[in-house]
């Protein structure tokens, strides 16, 4: 056993409609803490689509692809039918 013991703390946060995010912080004396965040894929894809839209604009091809990936992910989740419908309509308008 080494002089420096690791201490890991884990917490869970619920992301409404997406599931749980797990956050772990491992502390080791004398080192920077290691932080790990695990989020549901659909939630991460939504954040990525928002970021692309902010950086490149809503009609940029990369933004549209990111929104399509997000739409695919939420289409199978309960409680996201209205959002999925709105995104399908938005994509149909953008593609014209």
C-alpha cells in the first residue's frame, strides 16, 4: 500500500426526461482531483447540437447533422414526442 491513498466520491444527478448523470471525484493527496462525468447519450447530443447552432448558425450543415443525431436519440425516449415533432418540422423547413 502506498503513502497516498485515493478517496473517491460519487454522486448522481437526475436529468429530467433523460436519466441520470454520474459524477465522480477522485482525490489523491498532492495531485489535482480527477473528475469524471457520465451523462446519458441523448442529453450529450442535445448539448452538442446547441453548441453547433451557437458556433456555426442554425442552418449550417454540421448543425443540421447534430440536430438529426439528437432527434434520433430522443425519438426512442418516453416523454420527448412533442420535442421530436418540433425538431422534425424545423428540419423539414431548413432543408427546403
